C-alpha cells in the first residue's frame, strides 16, 4: 500500500508539473499582458516607460524564463502579487477557497443524499414507471444549462417569492452565519440539481450490474428481502464507480462552478478565475487554475485509496 501511494503521488506530481507548464503557456500567450490596463489608463506614458515596466515585471523575457522564475517563487511560497486586488496572491485566495469548499461540500452532501436513495428505488424495479420517472429526473438534471437553471432559481425564489437573496456571499454589513447560509441556498441548490443527475445515473447503472452477481442470489436465498439485499450488499459494491465520479466532480466543480458563481455573484474560486482572466491578472489566474488541478489530482489519489477500503478484494501490488 505504501509503495502504491508513493508511486501514485509521484505520478500526480509529474502530471501537475506538466499541467502547470501548459497553463502558464496558455495564460502567457493570451492577447495583451498584465500592463495593458495600466498603460491604457495613462495617456502620457512613453515607449521608454513601457519598456522599463516590462523589464521590471519580466515581460520582456522568453516564456520559458518567465515560467522558471515563477516556479522558483512558487516553490518558496511566493505566488506573486495580484494586480486586481493589490495584495499578494496568497492573501487573495483564502476567502474564495473557503467559500467554494462550503458550496461544493453542501452540494455534494445534498446530491448524494438525494441520488443514492433514488438509485436504490430505481434499481429495485427496473423498467417500472418509478424507474422511468427517476431516469427522466436524472437526464433533466445533467442536461439543463447551468446558467439557465441559476437564472430560473433567482427569478422564482428571489424575485417572485422574495424568500432568498439573489446573490452575494452575505448581506452588506452582516457577516453572520445566518446571512451566509441564506446566500448559500440558491447556488448550492443549483449545483445540487446539476450534480444529482450524474450521481444518480452512475449509481443506478452500477446497482443494476451488481444485482446479477452470485452473492446477491445467495443473499436472497438466505431470506434477505430484495430492498435489504440492495442496501446492504449491492450498494457497497456499486460505490466504486461512484467514488471515481465524485473524485472527478470535486476537482471539476472547483473551477467548473464558474457559471453558477458568476450568475449569483458568489465570490468563490470560479468567479475568482473569471475575474482574474478578464483583468489580465496572470499571477492570480495561474494560482487559481493550478489549485483546481491539484485538487483534481489529490481527489483521484484518494479515490484509488478508497477502492481498497470499500472492496477488500482489491490489493495494491507493486
């Protein structure tokens, strides 16, 4: 097990380095540079001033030299300075990371709490009207556009009913837990609807595959009810593919919740990446994108470890 973890961690580290090179190249090749907005705001700036500023920020050097300088700083804990927020990048990332973790945690718990019972109910009677209705709900969940669903939530719950705020992390001047919870409901509910369909489809498919196994027939032959066999025997064995999906979803949602966070003006990692790219804030965009990459790789390693915990038949060899 320890040798496997070392090997998987090394593979994840290599993948992270490769992705960091690609992300830095893509960000560095975007039109314009971090000085564009600053230069456009000063009509008296001269060509010599532009060249001097580019030399100070290292923008006159080749891309590989800029990456090497950035990597050395990142390894020492210096992710650079955010032009957009006029603070070090490490100081800017704190609140958005916490906000996104809370948002993703709430949507993950709610999504699994809804998907697993519905998957068991659908697998218990495949082809029944209940199964068809649950399948329709699942397809609608992951097919609906996120921006449309978010706007629909705002229109119904915030505008028509007036029950919940339409956006933000908390009310102005009120940073209490109750205010944060009220502002969390709509974006969390939107992400829950979007992710529940995915969890539900994979859980149902895995359950239907497990139902035909020999151990399920043995459990039924010993007198266990159909639902009892599904919950106590089929469901634990059907969790393996779901663990993979959840691991991928967590990393994807960290940056993929961008649309939902922008629509609800929820200051999380998705909105942070969006604002940083629009403002040509290279340092902040790099740090946020690579944080999403690191989370995806870590979740995949943890998913591999969880396989052995969920299924004792799995052995990690050399």
